């Protein structure tokens, strides 16, 4: 039975870029799903680093996407657009969206939705799509990670870092992470990392050499870029792969291409938000086929940090920017 929908909804957006305080309540019209789309009554939305960068004015939404932040949501489908048959009203789903998640209702492509198992709380469901899509694509598809290999992850207690650790362990990788304190290293080990390096207390290049007996790692998942790239290459074994997914340390790197050639390194990277709807749908199908059973049986659960009400999105952003979080931050709609 169809839900009678309100005409307007609460959302958290901003008019001008700036600090967390620019996020302010807005009253917007409830969107209408078009062909291939569904309207989701949002239960929770994930808070991610790209939301912060968008709010700062450095990551504009792609053409046609909502200017409201929020790239992942969970909730219940309340309306479907033309041609949607695989899911319907009343279904609990989580979804990767191109924007609009910080609201009471949000449009998603039907093919970008994943079913929420009865055993999975909706706050945890909202914490999965962005990190799971990102890690699966970059570690296993772009990075060709294979069972028995060693993965180095920077930002080991971030949402991406915790997901990379857990997914890596589930698929037979040895995982080394870097963190910014001894306390975070201890948390990373509890989450499942095989080794955790406090990069403020020691040189991670030397530590990786020690841990691997000089062999190096097969894959680096890099969220720093900048001057980390040359140091990361020193950690790689021959035929190693270096995958960049963020540039928190700067967009430019100076590297020795002779070393790249001699050791047959592969340097790649990606951003998820601008990719085509078709690409994201195929990626969702890959995750559904290869990973979702691990979510359904409880083997894979996101590491949750804190939950904020939607109206406190500014506080959620300030908490993320403080760097004190372990795992995922979500907003309760």
C-alpha cells in the first residue's frame, strides 16, 4: 500500500562553501523518482570525507546530482519510477547516491540499491555503500588483490581503512595499516589488521621493510598522495600496484620513473562519484555476487563511530575533521 508522501522535507545543505557551520537546515520539495529510480525514506545517511570536501567547495556534485551532500543512505522505498521491477515499495535498502543523502527523502537509481538483510541494523546499512563500493573496486578490481598478498592501507581507522582491513582479511590478504597514534594502532589491530604502524612515532617505510623481511607489499591503498607516493613506492614489491583514492596530502607527487620501470609498478587511482550509472550498477552487481553474503551472515559489519541527528550535520563534520573518529559516522534522519 502506497505511503502518503509529504510535499516538503527537511534537509541539511549550504549556500556558500566554508567550515562545518555553513551546513544549515533547508526545506525542500520531496523529489519524484524518474525512470529507473526509487524514492527512499531515509533512515540514516553516511558521513564521508567527500562530503567535507564538497562543503569546503572543492568537490562539486556531478551534473544533474543534488547539491545536498550525502553519498550513501539506508531506508525504505516509498515510491518507484517507471521501469523499476526488481525492487518495490516497502523494501528496506541501502544505496550509493550521487548526492542528496542529508535529507528525509532521497532519490536513488534502482540498480545502485542493495537489499538490507533483516539481521543488519539500518544505521550500519547506511555505513556500507560508499566504503564497500570504493574498497571493492580499488583493492580488488583496480588493484588486483589476490589471496596471500600483502596490502598497505593508510588511515587504518577511517571508514575506508576499516573496510579495507576487514574485506582484505575476509579475502585472504595480510593487512598492514598506518595510524596517527598508538591508541588508533591498538584499535586497528582489534578490528583485524595484522600490523599497525604509528606513522608519527616511526618511519612507515622502514617498518614495512621490517614487517615483510624486506620483500615489500603487493598493493598500497593510498588516501594521502603528495609526498607519500614516493615513500609508498619504496614499500612495494616488484610488480606492486599503487592505487590512489584521495589526495589529502596534495595532488602533486615527484617520483623516480626509473624505479617504476625497473620494478614493473602499476600506478592507478579512481574517484567513484563521477562514474556512470552503468558502471555503478555493474559494481553493485559485483558486490551483490561476491560480498553481500558476508554481510547477510554477519561476517562483514562496518565499524561504527558515532551517530548524530540530521540537524546536527555540522557537528558530525566537525567530528570527522577532528580526526578522532574510529570507523563510520552516520546521521539519523
